[in-house]
């Protein structure tokens, strides 16, 4: 029997307010809005090591947002309540699914007009906030996942003449608490931790129409991590450099995106105190090219390729760290599946997406999956063959999503389905899970008010 807290019951009841008029954050004064998302997800043939082969989970995520605006000044706060029900001892449940009653955002912000002359603008923000920067492959507020990423610190956004933009941050990423198994499963309420034991800073500079119609972007982020009493870490000190060129999709035209990152620095070889340091040399590449057809469905067909390095047998750490990046838009759903991440993976793919009208949108993708390093664990599955004898082919993945606005701007239904035909590696590696297939589905209902 599923037990629900008063807050969860109130969250579900919020669907009754889908007819209420949404607040408009652009107006001066106080704006209030929020959403409730209900999700039922199931998996059969789990690909990740150490978990139930067959499982299901019920998720509730409630967001309540308030923002006050007066001219160039604004102050806001947002409460997230993320809970999951139906888990047993073998369910892969963590702070990715549960983070009860957390004030993820609490900020003040303001804009300064023309700090660098005509056409320029500077935006400043301080406090707790969410971030979606650049391609979102390094820094994002994950949306498919039941919990999100929050950051505490300072943000500056600069808009300059001739299409130049820049964003700079100095933040202490919020570490979700509690993070012990008992605290998570009991949905205990505890304020998330931020501190100088985990620091993220850096920025992105971009220029519109840098190469014909394409935008060019340069990225740098530094992540610094150290142990806390009773909380050992890998003591990451990572510098990630990158660049992106993107031509946005337009009907009747080809578009493309190329983004690459190189990561250097050092990490501890293990969680043990005094563990030896390893130097880091890791990389990531994303390429896609597509064409948007004319017609009422607005279909777009694209070819995609992603490669993220893995750890080899040398003394260097080669496993790419995606920091706080999203995965859903490029690779696959999180939740009970959560098998693909931007690390130790090589995957070409093809995608077809369409928007038949204002209420419908859908996509379907196919990906072939390989390991970048056959001696490292495949992506985020935890499946590994240190000898390399199980090969490097992980399988074929077919995924689709359909979304439909039952009540426009108020109530939306979403279905996600995925089928993974396991390749030799995911069948033969020493700790590979049983079965040749992984099937994942999720049904989602989101009410906005």
C-alpha cells in the first residue's frame, strides 16, 4: 500500500487548479506559479548492475515559485518537493528521486542598462538559483529527473553590441541531503548542503552570426572538491575547456551543431584518505546535422554522434566527467533506466521529431552503443570487464516520446518508451545483468497553475 504525506496529497490535488490563470513573471508585482508532475515508470531487464531486474516506481514532484519584480529589481524563491513511492531494497533510488521540501531557489537580482555603452546590459544575481548554461551538457537544472540541480552563489550575464553575450558564475553546488539510504527512503526533510568543499566557477562567451548564421561559443568551468568530515570524495580538481558552433533549425534548411570539451586536472585514485593523485586527460565530442522539412507536422530528421572518453589502463584518469549536465535531450531518460551518461560511450544515432500542432509533439531515436574504453565501466551502468575480453559493443537502443496538452498551458500528458537490445558487452561482462533486453516506460501528467 502506498503511503502519502499531506503535502503529497495536496500536490496531487493541485491538478484541480489547472483552470486558474497563470502568473506572468514579466509584470511588476508579485507572481505566483507552480506545477505538479505525477509519474509512473516501469523497467524490465534492468541494465545497471546490482538492482532488481524488474521494478516500478511512482514519483511526485511539486514546484511552487514566487517572484517579486519592481523595475530592474527582482527577488524570487522556489520550493521543490520530490518524492517517490513503491521502492524496495533492490530499487535504484537516491537523491536523484527524493529531496523533500527543499528551497532550491532564493535569490535577488537586478539589471543595469548600458554599462558598456549603447546596446549593452548587465544582469546580476545572488543567492540560491538554478542554472541552464549553453548546451546544458555541463551545467543544467535537470528536468526529466525527479529532483533538480541547485547552485548557491553569484551569476553575471552580460549582453554587448554585435551579438556578443557572456555569463559568469561562482557557485557552491547544492548537495542534496539527506543522502544516506535510510534518510532518502524515509523522505526525511533536511536542508541541502552548500560549502567550499564543492565549488564550481567559470563561464561562457558567445557571438551570434560568428560563422554565417551560426553562433560560436567558448566555455570554461573549474570544479573543486574536497573531503568533509565523515564524507570522503574523489577530491576532484577539474578544468573543462570547450567550444561550440551551432546553426539553429529552420524550415527548409540544413542545421548543425558541433561541441567539444577537453578536461584536465587531477583526482584521487580512491576514496581512501591519502590516496594517490591521478592526473586527468578526458574528452567529449557531440556532432549533429539535420534538415527541417516544410509541412504542417514540421518534421526534422537528424544524424547525431556522441563520444565521451573512458578510463584506460594507464596511470591517467580518462573518464570524462559531465559535471552537472543533463542527459535526457541527447542520450536517454534518467529515472529507473539511467543507463546512459556522458562518460565512456561512443554512440551514433538518427532522430526524427515532429510537432503536428500546438498540442502535440513527438520524437523517435535509434542509437548504436559502444564503449570508448573496453576496460572501464560502460557509461553509468556499473557493468565492467577489467580484462577487456567482453568486447566494446553494448547494444542497440530505440527510444520515443509523445507529449500532448490535454488543457493548453495547464495540463500535459507525456509518454516515454525505450527498448535496449543488449550487445555482447552487456550480456557477457562478469557483472552484466541477466537477459537480452531492457524495456522502460514512463507515463507522466504535469499540471501547471
